[in-house]
C-alpha cells in the first residue's frame, strides 16, 4: 500500500502543498520503484552464492551430504517416521551465523512447480532450525522429520548430493530485534519430538550466560528411536552437570528411567516442580508445531505459570 508513503510525504514541506491526488500518485511511484528494485536484488541473489540473507532474499546452497538417522523400515525398528540430516555448503570462511539461542531459523523455499496441493500452507517457505554449531565455517546441518503429508520435508528428503536448495534467514531483521529475551535463572524447556533441534541451542545459550542458571528439559517422543541430537544433549550434561537435567517421556514404548504417557498438565507440574518462592525466576519455552505450543502454554498456565509472565522468548515483531 502507498498510504504510509503518502502520509510521510505530507509531512515534508515541499510535498505538503500538493493535493491528495498528487501525493497519492507520488506515493505509488515510490512504491513501484522500491518493488522493482527489491525484485531485481532478489533475482540477483537467487543466482549468486554467499552468506545467507534476510527472509525472502533466497540463495542456493549445495547439498554436500545426506544421512538417514532414523528409519522405521528397518526390521524390528520402532519409530514414528524417517529423520534425515542434510549438510549444506557455505562459502569458505563463512558460517550460517543464525542466532539459535533466540530461536532464529532458516527458511526453505520450495522449487517452482513442486506439487503441494494437500497442505493448507501451499508452497509457502518453511522454517527449520540449523542443528550444527552456527559458528561452524564452510557448512551447516538441517535435521528434520519426514512427514507423509509434509511438503517441505518430502522435498528435502528427495534431494540428492549436488542439488541446490534455496534458503534465507527466517526473519527480516536480526534476532535481537525480532525476539525479546525475558531472563530468568530457572528455565523449563519442553521439546516435542523433532523440536529438540531448537531446544538444545536455547539450553546451551541460557546455561552459558550465568553459572547460576538451571535448565530442565522435558523431551517427549513416541519411541526411543525418535530421539535425535543425543550427542548434543549428552554434551550439555557433561559440560554443565547438575545445572542441566533431562527428563525423557515416551508415549508408545517403555524404557527404564523414562516416564510413560503423553504431555499433560500433571506431567508438566511433576517435571517443573519449582517452589512458589522461585516464581519470579522461572521461564519456559515450548518447541513443537503451532497447535502443540498453544496447548503446552495453556497447560503451563493451568499449573500456575501464565505465559505473559513466564515465557522465555517473546516475539517483538509479528
């Protein structure tokens, strides 16, 4: 819309004497020029290599390697779906550089003509959290679950080494601008399945900020084989000791030491059993699909932790 430009121009003295129709015409011209310029810039970046750019300025990144981490088709294997790890190349000396500690992610653009009629999102770009150290130079990893009805996951699973995937950052502005961190010394993380890819890096960020910080992670999956990033979780336990505790929850399998069942208000209350006196220090982050997160924050509120006071990361720009 040209309306914001028209209102802005009306405050500038040389333009203030113009009539509304002339101002509107000037505003439309400004919008058109900006649109053409942005389109040309996006088209240029789409054909060139380099650092990952803000959202919608997609660039191609070559697939260097592909590994199937979880395969339910293996004999006697219990798993809810395939999980892949793809490694993409970067220019020498560069890193993906996204702020995983604030929940920043990358967007994957589906190729033109890719069939995605069964998804309400259509061919809109999808969000993924890189699972490798964001400071690693030369490459970065995406770990994801392949869903039967998932357009982007099906596309990524179909790629071959040497293919190029169009990606951008997840937000138009830096993570420090997009997300407000609501600090606390007791952090509760709830990771639903593949949501662990985000939770691990948030845990590492929070634990590294202060030696007084304590993080509890509730990691819920259907089966033991569904757990990914086990090495990264173990590394956090080794590095931070008792300050990082993990409780596993399985809904369709039994394992010694793991709780059995689904996430509900009672499970959350049992896991995050902080005393009322610590209320002002407690923060939560729930990671999963949007419906899952809505349900989880509702459950937390029912147990006495309203999201308006206890959410760790709050989006400034919506």
